[in-house]
């Protein structure tokens, strides 16, 4: 009876995956004897479900397949006949998928062919076949999409993921020191056909990615099984069809969310408590020894959090947004010290914070005494965004700032000179409007302040400019599913590009009605799925001795950064609010449910006395959270890099904790 089920299951698998043509499965196991190279054995599937090789090997491997209707579940059990060190691999060659016609997806790490990424990072520029350890991915999954037919396949690992092992090496063949839950997943070109590849424990090829723009030789891990010990592994293969790559991502994220069902954590802090803790950053980071007053939030060490000479308007510094946060919070809590500091920052930037052309001095380094004449649409936009929030707040308090309004109008005049005929903004330029990076990936960062300026100044030219960005985003970014180079320290596919695109449409919807508003809602949702795909639906495991694991950190709800920067962080700002809004507009409760996961999870590492999470000062929220085998140069998985930028992390969480801020600015009833 058992064998009959297995035969039926294997035939069902063949039928499910075949459709018109057969899908070829290959099974391999590599066995390693300590001190010797591993030997790889090709396995043949028997009708009984046993996977055998012609040679006598010290393991028995059995496969069971369960037809679940829309998907198939593959269960592989490996049992040791004697002590053995093993690595198991399976491939599913999709013979109807030509590799040249396929696009690929590994959530939070690989989009299309990663051709926006340099060859020093994982991309097709280096190889057309990649497999990676599962903790690199926001969901341990690989998807392959056919441009010709719209068909797609995904393979997803199902497990409790409770264990991790330290390793003595990061390349070559390594024997793990303990049990792990981490396998590998990816895609491979086999004779021109696209193939899903998956296995256990982890194995990365053709290279492993250990540091920013640093590829290293491949790695293959081996886990130990004692005599009569067994290991059961489960994967799920799913087939679907989508009209385009964007819909494929939306379908796949929905499936991943439904599969892993991430739950919100028990909140550690109320909003009031969280803001109280974070406000210590405003108190302790304030620097008043230069012409520009600022909260020091970049280029500092985690082990001392000593203020530096770097003042940054946007990106990772967010000086002006934090000044607004400090002012608003200071007045709410009657903290005159915070009010004084915030006003001093605004006053200093009004006088000393602009170039003669009218751009923000977006990054000033008082230690190096360098004049930096390189500007970005992102930092300039984030500065304008902060000032508009400040001016609107002040106006509602009955306080006027005509000098600041004049400064902003000059800045927006500069924006008009920079905006291209297709509606995009160049990524980088100099003080004389010479474009040094014409790529439009950062364009949506300008949409926010332009929309706000239209509402604040009641000047339609700003709305016209914002609408032009939406046209560009729809045509060149969202419709092409090509979200890239929004972050300023990388040139690749990144989370922030899709986050900004979705948020930009949210802002435009605030000032629109009818069909135009619906268009922005639809575009916001489309971009939101890409952004969501960067956020973890599962909890990666850590080994004992890796600080993040020792403190019980859960990765669910945190987002990977980019292909180049393979760590997780708390970049969220308004996106949780956007998700709550979309949940209502699109009647999609998954959005608001996952927003709750994000909002509870992202407060886990709050440094407070007695629970500092390896940060030297209270409220200096960590930035580079290294959750996989990758680092910026220090410490590796389970720790932070030694240099961090709490300026933006505090600003991001503060914005998340202020969910009515956008609707209040536009005088709208809060929609969420």
C-alpha cells in the first residue's frame, strides 16, 4: 500500500510539472570524509520512492511526494547507516523554459537578472546560474518566470528553522560544528533550460558573497549524521501563471505570506514609551560647536556612540527631519531643552545650510574640512520634505517663517531646472546643475516634497512637476518592474526604490480624486508588492554566540537593503502607513496584518538600560543588522558592523510611530 502511494505520487508530480513536456529531476548527494575531498553521487529515483546510486553509500534516501492540488510537497528523508557528513541537492529542469526567455526571483536578493548590479555582486554579469543560502532571502524561495508564456514555478522550503551552526571557514567544503536549519535554493542553466535547484545544508555557487562588492569562492556545507540518525527535509513546488513579472511578484509574495503566516510580536513598548527612549538620541547627539547645529547621526561607532563632525541633511543623517521630530516631541512633552536644540538646528541651516545656488549643503564634514560639491536629488528632497513638515506644523501653531518659505521656493526652482523632459530627476549633480549621474532611480524621492509643496503653497506648478514624476515612474519603473539605485551607496536593485515609488503614489493620491486618484492607488499597490518582497516573512536562525540569536531576535518584518548590501534594517518611514491605507483601499487585509508584524518587530532592538543590544547609548537604534554570512567588514552574522548611522534609524522609526502625520499634513481624515 505504501509503495502504491509513492508510485502514484511520483506520477502526479510528473503530470503536474509536465503539462506539455516532461520536467527532468536530478538528485545528488555529496559525502565528505574529514580531511578528504567530498565525493558526489548521482541518485536515481525508484518507483518505491528510494533514491539510489549504483555504489554502496552509507546513507539511505527516500522521497515522498504529496499532491496538494495547487502545489506539490516533496519530502526527502536521509538516514545514516553509519556516521556520515552529507550535502543533498535536487534540481528540477523546466524543459519548457528556455533560460534566455526566463526571469528570476529570490526574494530580497534577486530580481530579473540582477543586471543593475555590478559584476562584483551577484548578477548575470558574473554567471547565469546561482544558488544561495536561505538566510540571504526574505523568504527561502526561488521563482522562475517565463516571459514567453507567463508561466512560473517556485520552490519554497518548509521547516521550523530553529537551528544554526557556526562555521570555521566561509569558502570551500566545510563541516558544520553543529546542526543547522539552513539549506540552499537557486536556479541553474542546464543545456539552455532553466532549472530550480535546492538542497541541504547550504551550498553557494558559483561564488559566495561575503562582503560589499566582494565575491569569494563557492562554499558547500556538510552536516553530520550519526548512525541511524535521520534528517527530513520538505520543499513545496508551485506552478502558476501571471500576465507579467510584476504580477508574478505579487502572486509570489501573497503565496509566501500565506505559507509562513508571520505573526505580530507582543509589543515591547507603547508608542509613547518608544518615542521617549528614542528621544535620548536628540539629547545626547546634539552638536553646537560649528556654524551648523545638528544631531550627530552618521559615521559613529556602536561601542561608544561619540558624536562626529558629519552633518547630513537626508539619506542616513536625516538631521532636519530629526529636528522636526525633536521640536514636535519637545512641545508635546514640555521639554524646553529639545525645543531649544531643534530651533537652533533650523536657524543654523536657514543661515548657513545652503549653497549660493540655493541647494542644501547636504553633507558637511567638519573633521575633514572638505567642501563637498556633489549633490543628490534624494538628499535634497529629504531636506525639503523635512522643512515642509516643519513649516506646516509651525503654521498650524500660528508661527510663520517667510525666510524658510523663500529658501524652499528657490530650491524647488532648482528642481524645475533639473527635471528631465520625461519627468525624471537625475540621481546626482553638482552646484552648477551639471549632471553626474543621470539615472532616474531616485526620482520618487522628489515626488513627496513636490506634492507637499503644492498643498502648502497652493501653487499648481509643483503638482504638475509631481505628476510628471508619476508618469515617468509608471512608464519606466513600475511597469517595467525595475526598481533601482535609490540608495546612494550602491548601484543595484534595492528596497528603497520600490518603497519610495509606492509612497510617492500615496502622496499623490492625497491631492487627487476620481480616476486619477484610483490610478495612483493602483500604482502604489503594484510598487508595494515589490517593496514587501524585501521584508522577511520568516525568522532566520542564529547560533549560540551570535548576539542577535542570544537575545532572541526575530527577523520577521525587517527588510533586506539591496543586492549589494545584504543586511537587514528598519527602513520603513511611511510604508507601514501606506500598507494600512492600501489594505483599506484594496480590501487586502494581508497588507495591514503584515504592517502589524513590521511595527512590532522593528522595535525589538531598542537600546535601553539593562538591554542595550551591544549599543553604547540609550535610543541610538542600530542600523547594519547582519543576519546572514555577509558583513561590511566587521563582526559578521549575528552582529552589527562597528560603524553605524542612527540618525536615519531614529527618523524612520519615529515616522512609523506617527501614522497620522501624512494625513494630518494634507488635512485628510486618517485612512488606515
